[in-house]
C-alpha cells in the first residue's frame, strides 16, 4: 500500500498541465537535436540546462527527461537515411538500417527503431523502479572508501571504452579532474589555479564547462566539416505497422536479451548507449540463425541495437540516484540539473525525496510514450532536420549557448569560460582525445578528491584501507581486470584508429 501511495503522489505531481507541456517540449527538442548529426541529446540538455533555473524540480526533470529519451532514439534517423549516426549510440544501427534504406525499406527501419526504443525504455524504467530503492538502502552502509573506488572505476571505464587509445582516454579524464580542482581548497581554503581571477574562487561551473565542451566545440567542428555527396536513396516504401510488430514478436527473445544487456551496461558507471548497442549487436551476430544477413539489411540488427540503446536510459539513472555517480555523460549533466534545484544525489536522495523519485519514474514513462507517438507520426518531418545548413545552425546554437552561459550568474566571465572549454573540446577531438572522459572527470573529480581525503583522514593516512574493505577490494580488482583487458596489445586497422566527430558527445 505504501508503494501505491508513493506512485499516486508521484502521478499527482506529474499530471500538472504545465509539467506535461514541458515533457512534450522536451520530447520535441530531443527529436530535433537527435536527428541533426552532431547535435545529440547531451548537447540539447546542456543548452537547456540554464532554463531550469526558473523552474521547479518536477518541471525541470520533465523537460530534461523528455530530451533524454527522445534524443537517444532520434539519432537513428540520420543513421538509417544518411548512414551518418546522429549520436555515437546509433552507429551500430547504421550497419543494417542504411542497407534497408538503400533497398527502399527506410520507413520500415525507422518504425522498427521507434518500437524497439520504446520497449527498451520501458524495460529500463522497470529496472530503475525495482533496483534503485533497494540499492539506495545498501548504499547507506558505504563509506568514503567505497565511494572513492566506485568513482575511480567509473572514470577508468569511460576512458577504456572510448574510441582510440586507452592512454588518451585516461589523459582526457585527468584533464577533467584537473579542471575540477580549480578554486578554493575545500579543506584548507587555499586558492588553486586561480591565475589572478577572483571569478575562479568558486571553481569552474560545471554547466559552463559542459556548454563549451559539447555545444561550442561541436559547432566549431561543423564549421570545418565538408559535406560529402550523399547517395541517392530509392523511393521508400511504407510498411504497415502491424507487419513490423509481427516481425518483432518473432524476435521476442532477441528483444529480451538486448534489453537486459542495455540495462546492465547502463548501470555500470561510465558506459552508455554506444557500448550497449555494439555489445548487443555483437551478441546478435554471435547467435545469428542461418539466413540472417547482418550488415546487409537485417531488421533484427536494428532491433538489437535500438532496444539496447534506449534500455540504457533508466539503467544509467540507477547509479546516479543511489550513489551520486553518473552512468553516462547525459546523466552527468542531470547532476547539474538536480543541484540547481537544491538536491544532492546519493544514497539519501530516494529516502528524502521519495515523491520526486516516483515523479521521475512517471516522467520517464510519459517521455517514452511521447517518443513513440512523435517517432511514428513525425518520422518524415524529423528527417527534414537533416537539411538544415550549417550556416544557419551554427550561429543559432552559439547564440543560445552564449545566452545560457551568461544566465548562470549574469556574469560575462562565464562566456570566456565557455569559449575556453569550447576550444579545449575542439582540440581534444582534433588530436583524437575522447571528450566523454573529460566530462566525467569534471563531474567525478570533486567526489574523488573529497572521499579520498576523508578516507585517509579517518584511517590515519593508511592507504591499505582500500584493499582491506571487501567491497573496495573487489571493485579495485575489477578495475585492474578491465585495465589488463583494454591495455593488451591488439591489432587494429588504421580505420579503427580514426577519430570521428561523434567523439564530442562521448
């Protein structure tokens, strides 16, 4: 009965007409940004984050979660129609999706992607509802030792799964950690890396850094990108939705398996939809049946990728709400949104903000429903976003980014920070350094520092405490295993080492 009362209270908070309007607006924005190559869900959330200053907690979550869910799906639209993933998580979808479009079955591929994303989103929502409250209770017994090791593994994970060199991934993570140390020391009060700027005494605002790394850097990349000649697609046939549903029912076990893979990978700190979709696609290849033509227009390839892709959404919120550790770059931005509203993520978040937690569950449900409706009804209109010229898109986004940075504290100094981090993000991508570890470094840097100092202070500077506590020991052993696997010499083709501009969104 207690669960029912919490669900009812959460539903009552969400049923406000203004809140529902924000969910709808978020879903539309996520659809537009996800469909435009380079403008991912992360970019959209970063740009609209300053807007939430004037909103309540439920309304702000409504807007951002609407962007979150729709943006993850919409990246599949350009992947299918242009063979250009709108987000890194849609790269695997392009393998079979674009092949289907070249056969005139692009509409079938897009509808399949919508339905698969909806199923994956519902599965991850269920997982969040069942796991998060129990995990939060367990997390209450964790100390600074465990939080330090969890945060450390999160950074190592996101560095290891990034494209290119593992060393470059770790270097990018340390760049983010270094940026997080700017300001007054939390213990001694001594200024660090201030460069004579009083504006830096409070540290670098996470929102300003994210706007620079994502929005501004991506616009800089678009200005130098040369548009290649797109292949001419044949006339796309319209496939009845009932036929597509029938095809998906036949692949029910593949859907279940892909949803589990996506949700589990989402729970792991530092991962994300890109890893989930590739792992799910690889597993589908491993279990392919005779007659399956993966890579040549196999609809089950789209199903496996998109189910796993959107199953990450709810899974990534589990470590965020229970441990205070973001599951991926998007949830790292959501940390800032909750901080703006005066909430601190961690084991006390759900017990102290039960109504907001259940409101988030309802908002995720409505966001997935709106994604389904908008994706099916507006799939042809959403494709028009691909035709927006860079000459129009770049200045509009830069104006919005600048306004958002200035609105943080009506301080023009923040505009300089956005430009600096924009140039930093651009250089990282140009020199083949992934930006996702840098983002996680900025967010997790304070968690690492604070918990490391607390753990050592409480245990008389005895570093062995990190290997004498069972959970910390197992976590560090897991990290060492990952490092051993990722750092093993492997033969890679030059193509595998090439940097792509999708790196900017992790």
